[in-house]
């Protein structure tokens, strides 16, 4: 079984320092929620986010949604050949139960993640579907103990999707940034064994997830 980590993902509740901003308050009222109960979203909170730390990596939960849909609606996931983790920009890790289905509607997804961030677990019929823990990327890698950690970045060595997939062993871990712009921080790079670039252009994360997992599926199912 391989692992996929979306790292430094744009997934967080509105931080305390932004909760009093008019755009955040207005958005909260539209949702019928208080500012500390809603996801930070650049589509709604652009004015509030100007100048915050790591601005270009934050406020895009929709990108994470795209990636998770790509990863959880394929044979690889349905046949329990992949384990998925979301590492967030503020060092939290979301764990997935077996064969969890994520809402295809973004609004339902946002509501689910907001509930998870507030309550720490999502359960159904006594089973834990999603769980979130305070944990760094480094600690997560130490917990998974993969045989190889492969990161994808335009700063990496040039390889095709097919060639990259052929390099994967059963216990490999794929690391893809769950953010819109920028590069992995040093804390992430320090735990990556091989950094790969699969295109000269900067591809969106969900494209890399979809194409990389498809190429790996071909090596084990076809």
C-alpha cells in the first residue's frame, strides 16, 4: 500500500486575528455561523488575508477538495491500495477511515471539514470516518515509516508521470502540495528523499494527484 500526503494544505478555520474583519463577519452571517466556525477562504476573505503570513499558501480549501475527490473515487482507493493524509498549513493531520466517501458538493465538504476542525472526529454508526490531530509533517512521516518519500515540485528532477510511477515501491509515500502557489517549506523538503518535476509548467495539485495515481494504477492493475 502506498501513501499520499497533501502537505501544507490550505485548510484551516479563520484565525483569531482575522475574525473581526468585516468580510469575515459578513460571510459568517451568510452561513449562519460565527467567524471562528468557518473555513478561511480567499474567495470570501481576500481583503482580510492581505499581508498575513504564508498568504499565497492559504485560503484555498477548494483545491484540497478537488484533490481528495480525485484520490477517493478511483480503483486504487476502492481496493484499499492507498492511504490518504491531509497535512495542513498549521501542522494538523487529517486521517481517513477505510473507504470514506467525501461529499462531491464543495459546500457540504466545507461544512464537514468545519465540523471536523471543531469537534476533532467525524463518526457514523460508531466508526471513525475522519479524525484530526495536531501533528507536524515530520512526525507523520516518522509514523508512516515509508520506504521512500517522493515529492513533486517544479524544482525537482525532470521525470515523466510514467517514469515516476515506475519508481514506486509498495510502501512509497507521495507528497503533493495542497496549496495554490509557492514551494515546499524546508521542514517538508528535509523529509523528502527524492524531489521530482513532471512538467515544466506548474500544474495544479489535483492534476498531479489524478495523473500520478492513474499511472501507478496501470503498474499494478493492468
